[in-house]
C-alpha cells in the first residue's frame, strides 16, 4: 500500500467504528431511557451499513479509486452451498457438543417458549391453543432459517461484509500474513460490537457467567472463527454476495438452540448452546483453524 492508501485504511477504521458506535450508543440510550425498541432495532440496522459507508467514503471521496469489491455473482456452486447451509450444520454440531458436555441442561418441557410468550400460558395451553411446542417451533423456525432467511438477511449483512471481508481482510493479510491477519480481523470485528454488549447485554445478556469480561473475550473468539470462514468464502469466489449469504444464514440460525434450555440457564449463554458460546463455537473454531493451517501449508509449497 502507498502512504495515502495506508492513511485511507486508518480513516476506514475511524469511520467504521466512529459512525457505528454513535449509532450503537444512540440506539442503546433510546432503549434504556425511552424503552424504544423500534429505534434501537433501527440503530442496529444502520450500524450494519457503517462499514460499507466507510469504504465508499475512503475509496471514492478520499482516494478516488474503485472500491475493489467483487460484486459479480460468481464462484463454484459448492461455496454457495457452504455459505447457505454451512452455518446451520455448524450450529447443530455446536449444540450437540454443548448438550453432550451438559446433558442436564437439555430441556424439552417448553419452558423457554412459555417465558417467550410472556408466561401467560403454560406448555399444555401453548400446544392445545396455539399448536406451539418445542418440536414444532424448531421445525418451523429451523426450516425458515435454513431455506429462506439467508436470502433475506443477506442484504443487511452485505453492509458489514463489504467493509470487513471485502475491504479490511485483504489489507490485513497483506500487512500481517494469513493467520495474524485473520486473528486481528476477528478481534477488530468483535470489539466493534462491544458498546452494544456493555450497554444492553447484546448476545449474552447482562447477567451471565464471567460477565462482562468473559463475554467480550468469547465474542472475539467467535468473531475470529466466523471472520475466517467468511474470508475464505470471499477468497474462493471473489463475490461479496457469498459471505453475505453466510453471514445472513448465521444470524438466522444462531439463536435457535436457545429454545432447548430453561430461561434460568441463560446464565450460561457465554458457553452455549448457541454457536456464540465458547463450547458451542468449537466446531466453527476448529473448522476455521484447520482451513487456515491447510491454506498456510499450501502457500509454503507454492
């Protein structure tokens, strides 16, 4: 990179973090002080587009260069299939691993759904009047999350993917190498979420094991794993739509295993059963590390 391009890279981080953190703090204040969940959700959506905006400002306004993002719909079919269905497979493996470690926390009594419906109906009433049970909820929401939601969630996820995988990761890998670049990219992406986590308990809640420090660290580990897999998809296809689909698929499916625990077990969310927990994230982390090491060996041979 030239000196000006390095300056632009630094400006990108300033904008991506500055704009996003303003949105995050503003949304959290609206939720905490005014109980305005709509404004909070809107702030989250705007936050996701801040990396894209940062890229456009740096490349188009500051450097006056093309963005360099691969916008074409291309790439081998297996990578598109991996993007669409891979997050569901990794989420399932993570949940199985978590409940293998903590079998006593597996709950089919519908207690999570009872709490989710406000506690006004017990499990039997939910089944008889609404046709809602743990199994029906998993099937209906699981099918939607796997088959349709990736295409819907792809569009807000694109705002992040353009910035993190399309713009940031190629430059980090150029400067620090493959492994270090992916490690640093995961930490950067994780820290980007920290205001939400500290202010309103984004992802893990506010009362959990090791809060808040353990959650901040585990989230960076999860972001390293996911960042690596998304980066590989972009490398292999040179199409930003592929990691955007995978990101959208992950957002759709990740919370589903939560229905299998009691509300009281939310204290252990930082461990699982969702793939954002340390134990449930291990399959995703293992895949990320293995694929990176394999890629490094291939680079050494070449």
